[in-house]
C-alpha cells in the first residue's frame, strides 16, 4: 500500500455533512485490519470529537498547538503525538498550511 500527501490533499475538502458543513477536512489513504491511515487538514477551526481508537498524529506541515485533555502542546513539522482512545483533543491556533498524517489502530476503547 502506498499514498502520497499531494494526491490526498487534492481530495480535501471531502463531502459536506451535518457534522462537516464545510466538507470533510480529512481523507483516508488506506486501511488494513484495525489500522487506518488518513490525512487531516482542517481550515480555521478543528471541530473533531474524541475517537474510539488510539491514534498517532505525524505533523506534516504548519504549526500551532495540539490540546490533549486540556494540556497544550506546541507543534511543528516532524513531530509525532499519541492520543489515547476517547480522550478529548483538538488542534488550535494552527497555521493555514497545517496538515497531519493520522494513524488509527487497535480495538475500540484503545489498548
């Protein structure tokens, strides 16, 4: 399996919905078993809610802050963050060029 961020970014925003009225700010690259890989690139505001799987964020571009359970973490390209399943988190104060790879894996509720 292979994916490039350039190809995936051309697919964002995705379809609009009640949850994502401006279009989905993510696109799935591929899946295997319980693992899935996405690119996430919100614009202006990150309205995501906690996920039911553990996840890793590999920051591709931009800078800002990732708030995990109320704790702020500055980020820039090349950084990676772990967020456990069902933990409140969101990106804030991020630059217009922000994008990140996201890897979800494991059972619902986390490992």
